[in-house]
């Protein structure tokens, strides 16, 4: 059973471009969480999704950021018109239904660099 | 609101020394889970341990041990006979049943450097 997969592992974007980060949860996991880790900081919760639903987006910046988890395919975190402050590591975690409070499997992260 | 505090930003020890990483948490929930993760220089997150709020038994796994004290809201992590490979950033995290399940709160991490 493959772990949580994230791609790309490294992404470089110029200011103003769009960044698309993908997360494929573990097989059988229908819950996905996105976290952001700014340099020298801990992980900060961004959004919690189930298939086709956003459950909690309280940690998402109000503008430029969006997330989806379609019925088929990976979860996508989209950042429009990136700025230097978006440079960070973005981690995705997944869990089976009902276990997210005590069981999250983390992917290797995507490191976004905005130049 | 939930909060996790790791007061030690950086710790440096010499190989074979014991080292304790502190974690203090705040939550109003009665059912919650505490975690420790290791983030080596390669950047991935490695799960180390999970403890639920009803289980205050200390745990030992090889050179690692954890001391959970509900009375002081602490969940400290000790590495015995540290090794260079233990050098990493260590994160303590908290999630609770009553706060949106799955929304983990992380501390800012402690950077441990073990020198040969």
C-alpha cells in the first residue's frame, strides 16, 4: 500500500504565476488535510476535505488560495498569483473515515519557492 | 482554542548525552491526542508516537521515552544516549475530538543538534 504521494516535490514559480500542488491519499482514505510550514515554523492547518466537500477551511488565506478533492483524482491545492511570502513547504495528510483526529499519514511535502 | 508550546527552540548536545524535549499544550477538550514527529534534514515528517488523553502511562521505545502528565499539560520526549542521526527538528502536535476532527495543532518545533 503506497503512502501519501505529493507532486511535485519541488516547485519554483515566479511572482504572479499559479502554483498547483497535488496530493494522492493512501488507498481507501477519503479524508485529506493540507498544512503549510513556513521557514523556521511548525505546520499550520489550512484545510480539511472529504471527497467533493470542504469540511473546514478555517486556516486558508481568504484570497488566492483554493483547494478541492474531486470524486476522482488527487486533491489539489491551488495558489493563484503567488507572492514571495507563499514560499513554504506544503504537506498533505490523509486518513480513513472517522480516524482523522488520531491517525493522519503525511506525505513528503511540496517545497514551493517563489522567485 | 488549542495551543502547543515548545519553549526550546534549539538544543545542542554531544553524542551519548540524554536530552529531553519539552511540550506543553492547552485545550478545553477532554478527549484529545498528542503526537511527536521528527523532521530530519530531508524534510519529511516521521511519526514517532501518539498518546490519547485517557492514557497517562509513560512509554519507552528503544532509546525514546515519553512522559505524559495531564496535571501539568505536558508531554515531554526524552532521547537516551543520543546519536548524530537524532539531529532533526522535533514537533509536538495536538488534535481533539470536539474541535473539528483532524485539525492538528503543531508546536513551532525544537531543533536538536547532536555533535559527535
